[in-house]
C-alpha cells in the first residue's frame, strides 16, 4: 500500500512509547496512546502489530 510507504517515511517506527512533537504519548507508527499529561507506559510493540493497528485504522476511514 502506498499509505504504508508514506507513513513509514513520515512517522517512522518506534517499538516503545515516546512523546511526539506535540507532547502526546505515542507508539508504533505515530499512534497516539494517551493525553498530553499521561505518563508513558512501558511496553514493546512488535512492528507487525503496529502495522496491523495502522491497517485497522485505515479500514475505519470512510470516503466522503
């Protein structure tokens, strides 16, 4: 999928939670996992699961 290539280039992949440039807890391929002041949880996300999460989000998008 072309969207995979775009997301991988723009977001990259991180297996452990981090704060994005806007301060939100994030993991995988730019997946927000909490609010700005939430603590960072400790876990490791396999890349295959990150892509499955992305694909699930894409499947929910309904064209206008």
